């Protein structure tokens, strides 16, 4: 058996940026390559384990070397690093004229990107290994493409990768056929859809590389027709299938390239002053969000139409990865476009997933095989009853802890949800990727009109406009949501927006966005049995097999990983109950307390 460990992240980039450009604000410091570090372990048997470093060190979106994630993956698989045949890294920077442009670029390569640096980082954390032999570097977009294609189950597919940037490209198109994956077209960094969306995120006062989903959620409140001249400024779609962004050309100096201040200045000329992070959101900001969202959607469709004309690019099955593939609204537009019959989006499409893709790429170079269809990305850690009990022992007074058999636990949680309670749900192996898919979730009743506002203001402590996702049983999904026939699997991982059917929009106010859409998770019994049983029980008890599902974390915190984190997060929150393993924890409330 071949064991391949994949890693992502570039450990030294943020520290180097602080040294090169002291005094930058925290948003500008995030404008680096190599964040979202993670580890994944694969073999011919499939994905054995995967984990993001942020879940271990609590630093959301960290690019630190994923030493804890690596250790966890080895522990979950029951192997040592000595037994791993190769370590694959999801970046491959090489010397080039681009890194001789100025003192900044020379230092970026020499101190952060070069192969020698990656050997040094590995030796710091895992000494005693021949890293010159054991480390293989995989080009970033090939890693993303591999992560999608070899988990799709498609015999042949077009593969679209779109993110901020790889080493030299920002968007790429690939063709997969059987055991082969080859690149058809690359789009340059100067036409990056990911950078475009990220810099508008920054302009709107949010955190680039982290808060793009806020812009996506804000867009339906806006009017994309308010700035008709802006689309051609943001991105021009060329007759030969290419893309060009006049906007991104406004970063001219080394400082501007590192901060996007030139682009921000031009955005202010087009749209008006940039929003301060603590300033109120105005209609103008919503209109800007709508404009960039429309530009993204039209540009992705343009790339896909062009891909159909490339030799080998005509498949009507599409795989997607890269950070842009996390834009659920754009994914819905693609699914409904008529350009494709089936779509698979790799659920960890951001740079954490490039660890998985690097491992899969190297595995398939050594053991060629056609893609296999993944189910759910429950590849993280699982904890036993003793570990749960130890975490619960740390609870202070004011809580009631009850052990229950599964049917009783499901019944009590359904009862609590139906009564308006908000329940934290911690079960099984942790999800890999940014979405909580029913193993590390916060659940509520989607029928309660004020539930979205309550969760945003009190529990998650976030912007009021942001929507929440519904989880629905597969058997009933088509009843409640307009899901494209034949593309049901696209909705398993909460990566595609669908319209809530008109007759249920008033009945499901807490998961229906302002435009009637919802980021649906379709739950299949065979793939998520306990979560499916809970939704089914809620449907039997209350008439609607749909629950509101959001990630189990509070503001600024990664999704909880361990029982201790779950218990501590619950205890300091306003959540009403915690279902952890076969234990239900509720608050002992004073007499007369309505909640």
C-alpha cells in the first residue's frame, strides 16, 4: 500500500510580510499566499484522514505549518511518519524572472517559496527524515484539480480551478479522462477572479481571504445595475475566451502589489469611498456586492463556454475546486446554465483542500486509477465516551447532564428544537472543509420567524444580513427546494444555492434569503445516518423534515474539534442545549425563565 501525506500552507509568509512592510493593518497582512494550512493522508483505499491546522491551534485561517494536523492524521490512521512513502506539498514555486523584479520578490522567493525553505520547515517540526527525497512539490492548481477530479466518480470531466492565484495562474481548465488529468488552459494572475472578489471584500470593510462569503450573502440585497460601467472595469471577457481586468492593473508599485492600495483607490473612484470595517452597511455597499457577484458569475460562464471549444474540454460533467468554487451562488448559476449535466464541487475547495489534492495527485502518479466517488468528508477526529465524559466533568453548576439511548436523544433534541431552543450538535468524525455538515453543527427550527436574527445577534454575534443554511432529508429535498434534476449530489456538501419553493418561503423564514434562495444541504441516510435520523424525527414530530444548520463555533473561532472545546464553547454561549455523543446537556434555568 502506498501512503501519501499531503500538506498545504506556506509557513513563513505572514512573518516575512510583517518584516518587509511594518505597520500594515490586519487585513493587509492577510494578503499572502499559503494560508489555510492543512494535512491529509491518502492511500489506494481512499482518504484516510484530513484536518485543518486552524482546528488545532485556534488561529482561524492560519498558514502555520500544519504540525498538529499532520500528527492527528497519522494518529487517526494508526501509522507513523516513517511509514509514509511521500509527503506532497500543494505549491511548487521555481526560480523565474518574476522573482527578480525587485527586492520584495527576491526575498519572497528566497525566504518563503523556495524548495529549500520547505525542507527547513519540515526539519524544524519533524527532524531525522530525508526531506530532500521524501518531499514532492505539486503545482498549486494541479493539486486543486486533482482534489476535485479523483473524488468525483466521473469517468471523464472538465475540471475548473479558480482562486486568487497559484504559482503563475489564477484560473485554469483541465481535462480528466480515466486515470489521466491534463491542463488545457491557464489564465494569468492579472485576470484573477479570486483576487478581484477578495479586493472588493477588502473595499467593503471585510477581511480578505476570509469574508468573501459575506459579500456573497450581501449581494442579493443590492442592485447590480446601479454601476453599469463597472463590469468592464472589473473584468473584461474577451472574444478568444480570455479574461482581462483593467482594475487589477492599478497595483503598480511593490507596496501596492502587497496591499492592493492602488486597486482600492480605483474602486473608490468607481464606487465611492471604501467602507470602514465598523461603519454601517449602506445600500451602495450592497450594490457593489451585487455588481462583483454578477461579474464573477458571468466570467465563470465565459470560461466554461470557452472550455467547450478546447480539445478535450467538451465534457458535460464539471469538477470545480479553488476558493472561488466556494461561492455557492455562482455554483447555482453554473448548475442551471445548461452548460453542464452534472457538477461536482470538492467540499474543501479552498487551500486546505490543496493538501488533499497534492496527496491525490502524487498517489495517482504512483498508482494510476480512475476517479472514485466520495461521500461525505467526515475525515477528521472522533472521540470516545471516556473523552466526552472527561470534558463534561469540567462543567460547573447550572447544567443538567443526561445519558440517553439514540432514539431518546433524537426525540429530546427534536422536542427542544420544536420548542424554539438552539442546540449544539457534536457527533462522529469531524468534517474537513469550511462547512459544518451535521457533525459539528448548531441546529434550530427554520420555521421560527425571529430565529435568524436571534442566532446572528446573540449566538454567532455576526452581521444581521447573513443567511443560514437548511439541512433536509434527500427524500424530501425536491418538495421544499428547486433542485436541478440529476444534480442532487451537488447539494450534499452545502455548496450550491437553490430556490426555496414559493409555497414554503413564509413557512421557512429563517433559512430563506431575501432573494428566495437557500444554501441547501441534502442529507442522505447512507452517508450521514445519525443526522438524517434527527432531521427525519424532527419532520415526524413537527411536519417539516428541514432543520437550520450552521457551524458549531462563535465569532472569530474555528469550528470546534474536541469534546472539551465543544463543552467550553457551549458553556460560555447562550446556546440552550448540547447533544454530544449519547449525552444531552441542558441549562438549569431559573423558574419563570422563558428560555
